[in-house]
């Protein structure tokens, strides 16, 4: 879903988030719970953990944009958090429900930003970001990084490529 934008700067980033939403949905499509928790190696995270991290990071982006959301997940999907017993994590349906809500809220929030706001320094420090637009772009890059991981995992599980 994309919404009419106030800014031509925010529009392509909103489109990238929307495309990633579609790809993530297809990445988990048809996977069993066992496959969602398969780790390709002991050093890799499973698909559902990556999706949860993807959503949790978007929650951080919404906080940067002034909208706070509590997923109820605590730091289970935080960067560097070890993968624990899968019974401690929300089921896929909850992760997907929260993802849909967060994605909708992000699109609405991005649609309200104007170019002047995007030129301002971010309210919260974001690595390498001098402007709010830089910070949002960094989060979009983070999205793409993990979408690539999901595609790799899905192919390793014997499914076709998600793109290309």
C-alpha cells in the first residue's frame, strides 16, 4: 500500500518499504512453522526471527518519526539478541498482524512528511544520518538487507527465488 505523498523525497522510500512488504509476505508464504525456525547454520538466524527483527526495526523508524508502538515483544528481536527457544516468541500470525499494522502506520506517517521536515536533523541519532531523510533511507537499506537474507533462506529451503 502506498499513499499520496507530501514529499517527492519520501515517495521513493515509501515505495521501497511497500515493495519489501510484498516480498516479505511472499518469503514466508507456504513455509511450515518448522521451516520458519530452521537455521541454515548455528550462526544464522531463522526466517521468523528475521521477520520479527525487520518489524521491530520499523517500530524504531516510527519512533524516529514520532510514533511510538509497543509490539509486546520486548527485545526478543533486537539486533544481536541470541535466538532462544522458539516457544518464547510470538507465533507467525501475530508477527504478520503486527507487521501489517506497522507497515500501514509507516506509509501513513511517510505521507505526512514534507521536504522541510526531511531536511532537518533526525530527532534520534541514526548512524551516518545528517537529515531525517538520510535516517529514513538508512532504515530502507536495513529493510533491503534483511529481505535479501529471507530470499536466500527461502531458496536454501528448496523454494523458488523471490525476485529476479
